[in-house]
C-alpha cells in the first residue's frame, strides 16, 4: 500500500458519535473548569449541547466582557433593571432554558448553568445582598434554587415571586419576605422582580 492509498483510506474514516454518558461527562468537566477559571477555552468540541465556533466564542466573550460594566451602575435605576433583564436574555440565548443564576460578587461574575434544560425562566428576579461595602447581585428566576457563599457559609434557597411582584426566599428551615428587608446570614436583602420591565 502506497502513501496515496493510505491517505485516501484515512480520509474516509469517521469518528463514532460519543455516547450520552460521554457527553454528560464532558459537560460536567467543562462546567467545573468554567467555574474554576471563569473563562472558556473554545476548541471546536461539543459543550453544553452545541458546537463551538468563532461566532459563539466572540458572543460569549462580548457578554462576559460587558457584564461587569452593567453591574456597576446604581441598583435603583430603571435603566439598570432593564440591563439586568437584558443580561438574562442574552445568557438565555447562549444556554436556552439552562440559566439558573448570574451572580456578581467582588467584581467576579459566576454563571450557574443547569446541565439539562429546566422550566421556569419566565419570571426574572434580582436579589441584592449587602454587608458593609460588599454587595452580591443575583439574577435568577422564580422557582429556581440558588446556592451562595454568604460570609464563610454556603446558603441555599429557593426564590419565589409573588403575584403582587414581591419576592420570597425559602431555605430548608427559614423563610424571608424581601419587602421586609430581612438579614440573611448577616447580609441585608433587597429583591424585586424584573418581569414588569
């Protein structure tokens, strides 16, 4: 067999489709790597159900690059609330029905992405946790469960929007009504829905 014949046979070979278990392992590893580094290294591999190419990489870099600037505005302005809603919409375009939360803390943006599509992304909510000069902003949805490091402890709670536009946080052993500006793990809490914008 000569080189030309070998080259032709090699070009005809195809790689088999990965199993669903292999895809789930790859998604899990990619999520862990993303959470540890805060950045994505696109390599034309399948990740979270779509194939990376330069358009996705550029779109993700633009979104992640503009997120810090959008978060550093006054939290009460309607323009900022519109930007919060836009952040969720743009993130949803990249990860349809998989966005659990966008968290900004100490100038760092963390995305909480579900491994498989989930329901309940029609009632966006903004949560603000404040303690001294520290502010943690959480963009999520009613019905979603969010876990945060508040101080030195991990706090998990479910976010619930009320029909009147209020927000309730529910942990395993406690319930907070955001309109009462409660203290949660030493942080004052302010919250509101973004659906009215």
